[in-house]
């Protein structure tokens, strides 16, 4: 039977000083906790950057010109009311679209359980 070892590896680059090794050996848990938090924060940063990039790529899908607003040449109370109705119908369509849901899911990524792991 073969023994298999599993372990996590954390990499940090502390500034060298003469007593660094002794300091690490004496405060191993402090260093380990620091390395875990550092990795966690870096991973969270990378994920948020990718999320922000995806949101930026989809911004064009959510801009107001997608609402198909038409401003009539002859402004009257009837055309204003019709325009307002058209605006809210288009607004509802954009807000309830699959793209809007996708963008909300991107924004919710940091709230997921065990984020960023």
C-alpha cells in the first residue's frame, strides 16, 4: 500500500533579516495564518478583477439607448404619456433580461459561501 500525502503550500516573500528563520520557527502559526490570509486576499482580488472585467464587457447591453426611447416631434400630452409607457415597458424588458440576471450574479460572487475558494 502506497502512502499519499496531501498538503497546502503557501508562498509569501518576506523581507530577509538575520533572524527570519528563527522568527518563523518560533511564530509558525502566526506566519501560517498570515500566508493563508494573504493567499485568500490575492485570490479574492483576482476574482473581483475578472468579475469587474466581465461586467464592463456587458455594460453596453444595459445602457439607456437599449430602451428604444423615441422622442416625438409633436409633443402633446398624449405623446408624452405614450412615451412614458414605452419607456417603462422597455425598461422592464431590460431590467428583467437574462443579461441583467447574469450581471447580478456576477455582482453576487463575493457573497457566495466559501468565496473565493
